[in-house]
């Protein structure tokens, strides 16, 4: 996988999805616990809302969902920048780098099983 990533633990398209999706956030294949997750939802009227949630001690976050909506979920990992080329003037002023985990999906108006 990626250095930081979301893994879907439930299927948001299933009829029994309970209007939620569970995701696990990983960094170097380990759960990221108690980390902020941003959820952007666009409904069928193109209205965008944003909520902030946090992962639990297992790196799992539960996202409330609705049909006929598109979701973008992301989280950022900040870490000190590691210099790989000491001669590069371009990177001399860089202290931090950000890694982004992001996932996008749309839940259709009707179940895919109909």
C-alpha cells in the first residue's frame, strides 16, 4: 500500500450499510490512532458540508453516509523532512513534509443490487 492510506472496512454500496462506512487509517501499515479526519460531502443539490471526526485507538473512523451523495475523506500526516541531497539549495529551507491519505466515493440514489 501507500505510506499513509485509508482502507475500507465496510461496503458503503451494500443494502445493509446502516448509512455509514468504516475506514481504517494507516501510516507505514500501522493504525493511526486519535487522528483528525476531514469528511466533505456533496449532496444531490451540490451542497457541500464538512465535518471533522477522529479515529479510535485502532485507527478506525465511522463516517455517516446518505444515498445520492459524494464523499471525499482525507487526513494529513506531518513529519520532519529528511534531506536526501545535502547539496541541493532548493530543499535547504524545507523543515516538514505532508503526506495525505484520501479516498473519494459516491453512493448512488438506489442500491446497486436492484
